[in-house]
C-alpha cells in the first residue's frame, strides 16, 4: 500500500506557521508559577468545511460543549475552511503534532489508515443511517486501533454523507454516461478506483480548488454529498445532478496522540463526551439540510435519478480489488453492512 505522502513545500510552510501557534498555546499554559488546575488549555482544531456546513456547525457545538463541561478551562480554537491547509495538509500537521486536532475526510485519512477507504466501497450502505449503525461499533474500534499506530487518537466518525455526481456536460442516466468525463475526486484511492472503473478520467484535487476548477472547466464534474455542494456553491458552476448515492464517507475526527496523551484524564473525558454530542448534532444537521437541498436543487439543476443497480453492477470489479488488498477488513465491513442491510433497504431514499 502507498505510504503517507511526503509533505510538499507549501505544507511544510504551513507546518512552520502552525508550530508557532502551538508554541504560543503551550507557553501560555506553562506561564505563571507552575502548573495549576485553573490554567487554561488551548486546543487548535482545523477543518475544511465552509461556514454553515454541518461540519462547521458541529465544530462550534463541540467548542461550546468543551467550554461548558470544563468550566472554561479548555478552549477550542477553530480554524475552518482550509485556513490551515487542505484536508491532506491538516492530516500531515496532526501527524507531526503541529496541529492538535482535525475533523477531516476519509480519503486523506486513508493515506495513513488505508482500510478506512473501504468505508467508501460503492453502494456498501443503503443510507447514512445504515452507515452509522455499521460504523459506530466494532468498525470504528478497528479503525481507531490502526490509527493509534499512526499517531492519531480517533474521537469519532462524523458524517460526510452519501455522495452524488454533478457535471456540466450532460445528464447521467446510465453508467456509460460517466465514461469520458473528467471528474474531480478527493485524495481518495477508492473514489479514484470507482470513477476509473466507470471509464471517467478521475482527477484528484483539493476541495478548496474545486469551485474554480469547475468554473474554469479544468474538470467537467465532481462528486460530493449535496450538503457540501451547496455550502461551497458548486451548484452555481454545474448543470446536472445525478442522485447516484454511489458511496458513503465519514469525517474522521482525530487528535494527535501525543497531545491526547499529554492531557489530564478529566479533560480527555470532557473532549470525548463533547465530541460525541457534537457528532450527534452534526449528523442531525446533515440529514435535515440534505432534504431541503435536494428540494432546492430540483428547481435549479437538471436532476436525474439513475437506476442504482446498473451502477452497482458496473463497479463490482472494485470490490474484487479491495478484497484482495485488505481481505480481513473487507470481510469485517461487508459482513457488518450486510447484516443490517435488510432493515435499511426499505427506508433508503
Ligand atoms: C471538505 C471536504 C469535502 C470532501 C471532498 O473539507 O473533498 O470532496 O467531501 O467534504 O472534506
């Protein structure tokens, strides 16, 4: 499997800026006459979502809950909207310990924990609800154990939703309509594999560059949950939406293991509890916003609802490849998803 990518020059520069920030946080904690319980702890949280996106809202809920539960002792400083780097860059910074925590994306996380990519196997989940039930137990535990070895403490899996395809070339009705399209993907080997299998030209690009990339025609289309499409205004530069629900992604909420281990046990409990409560709220917002946005998109985009079984069939070779790559985790996640599938088939949109 590919090792974590080496940071580029831009990432290193950002790393230096972040190290400055982290240093400022540390010195303010260590100030005064020795450590006191009343000394405040500042933790820096980076994410890539736009304002109003459930991930941004959830981060604010987390910030408020941590302040409340710690009586103001712990301050979460949020740096959102890729202001401290793309998802990939933030993963590098957390691994290096220059950023404390990030609510990130599945692809960039999977360059450290390749098994996480399998959460995005095509059509593995009928709905987000199905995914929560499968992920929230032993699957998250397995991923967290693997992440621990790479220097990440997993606090939860937030919801990055079921993904659909937009483009500006033509409506997508059948898998063949995807062939030949230049589709931006996240830095995620699973998505690249799926779109390669469909005959598209998958083009990885940072999310923050996507709006311009679509507007300038560097790519024809992209795939994301409608909530992300909407909060980043991608619908302004796209004409067609195909409701494929081709894969699910979670947003890994991770903290640098070194920073986690340096915290008092009471503070860890506060962070854990606040993280789970904020996750519930983030998931609730994802579902509520999705419904409204699908209705709004019906008015402004040409919306197609392709027969998913055709896409499922067209992407079966993807299953074979990933089964060979990670047989143990493949069996674990597909068995867990299948065990709960029947209960979710009817409720799927
Ligand atoms: C924004 C990304 C976005 C992801 C992507 O931070 O890159 O397409 O789906 O949500 O995380």
